[in-house]
């Protein structure tokens, strides 16, 4: 009777450890990290494409339009230009990246949201 | 019955122990993979952020220089001192995602291309690199980044040439020509008064091209029998392309000259 109790306790302990040490959570974490990188790369690519003079001088709505123009089906770009938010984040995304840029007194926050591939 | 129960208990314990060991191995492997992915993700983000920080500093040096030029006219007789005052330092620190960064920049006017100087991909071509005729700046930027204060970290130093499309040497030379011409024109006056000065200057505008692009101002004062002429020339160039939009820049020069006066002394009426 005591053996059965010990074995049952051991089994319960094993089940508890199995549920807490789930490999699935680590896999989800790596998917998010990869999506974060894709978001960051999209933001960096955008800045390199338009250049800093454009970001410093263009009207906020033009910056927002260019962010939208650089978005695609898997990566959405947005941001805040002089307090004006371009577009809300997509409803579903896995990774995100945010970059603060200060140019000649103008503050911009450029954001990217990526879905997992 | 008793032996069967013990055997089943042992088998159960072995099965659960094996499951636990297998899961732990898989968990550790996935965890190592996650750490590797996060590590490389941060490295990619740090490497992407560094050129943007350098670009921001290059932009900042151009913006500061543009603001200085717009608010400070250049004395063409003191051009070297003026250009030497185009210098600055800046420290930028912050945090993007979990990456802490600091960028320390120093910049100054240069009249020679640096051995390691190069352009910045984030700066448009009209301001990028060294220009043999423009107003050149040498920008040195040191960037340090780290992930949550630790590894992976990233450090780099870049030395870049950027420029504004103004021509300080040529403008100063034109200004000095205009000053020399004004000095020459005002060295002799028919009389020591504003009418003579204006007359001389109006004939002067038909002189060298440099003087026609400069506005000239002068005044004559007679003191102790000496005619002193103070004169100045200035030229304002508007619509110069700058990183903060078009701007204007003024170049000026001034001097004074003792003019020779050719009029005869006016005779006082004789007493009746």
C-alpha cells in the first residue's frame, strides 16, 4: 500500500514537472524572437530607404503614408510623428520592434509588427 | 497479487522517470535554441541600430551648422575664425527594445578630406561625403550598445565627411574683392558728404561682378579736417538647400578709409 502511494506521488511529481518544463513555451519564444528581428529589419530598411532628411522634414501624414507604403502582407509599419499616431497596430502579430529617432528637434517613433512565417 | 502490484508500481515509476528525463532533455535543447535565437536576434538589432545612430549624429552636425550659418553672418576678413567656430559635441543615450545604447559624437569644419572619411548612406548625396567647394564637416561617432546592460554588446567608431552646399572660400574671396573695390572707389571724394559717397558707390556698382552681387553701405564724416569713410559690403544667398529645409546665409565685410577730398575750401563771406 505504501509502495503504491509512493509511486503515485512520484507520478504526480513527474506530471507537474512535465507541465512546467514544456518545450512548447521555448519554441513559442524563439518564434517571437524571430518575428522581432523581422520587425526590426523592416524598420531599419525603411529608414535606409527614405533617409533622415525626409524623416526630419516631411509632414507627418506623408511620413505615415510612406510607412504604410513600406508595409507588406507579413510586416506592418507604423509610428508616431510629432505626437501624431499613424495607424493602430495590427490585430494579430508575433513580433514587434520600436525605434526612437530624434532629428533636428523632431521626435519620431517608428514601429514594426511582424507575423510569424 | 502483492508481487503484481509491486511490479506495476516499479514499472510505473520507471515509465514516469523516463518520460521526465526525455522531457528534460527536450526542454533543455529547446531552451538552448531559444537562447541562441534571442542572442542572434539582439546581434542583428544592434548591428542595424548602429548605422542609424551614426546617421543621426551626422544629421545633427549638419543641422547645427545650418542653424549657425543662418544666425551668424560670416565676416570675410575673419573667415578662418568663423569656420573654426563650426564645431560641436553631442552625447545621445537611450534604449530601444532591450538594447541600451550611447552615441558620442564630435564634429568640426574641415578643409581636407580625412583618410578614413566616407559618406553616410542615410544622408542624401547633396550633403554626403567631401566636397571640394562646399562647407565640409568631419564627424566622428562612437557607438556602444548592450543587451540589458550585458551581452551581446556592440561597439563601433565611424569617421565621416558630410557637407553643406555653401562655398565659404569663394564667397569670402568675392567679398574681399568687393571691399577692395569699395575702398578704391571711396578713397577720393569730391566732398566729404553722403551725396559724394552715394555718387561714388553708384558708379562702383558698374564695376567688378563681385561688387554687383554685394550691397554696399558707406558714410563719410569730417573730423579735424580729415574725411573718414566707413564702408561695408554684404551679400545674402537665399534658398540654400539644407537638412532642415532651405536657408539663407550672409557674408559681409567692413572697413574704414581716410578719403582725399578734392573740393576747395568754401570761402567765408567777407564782413561788410
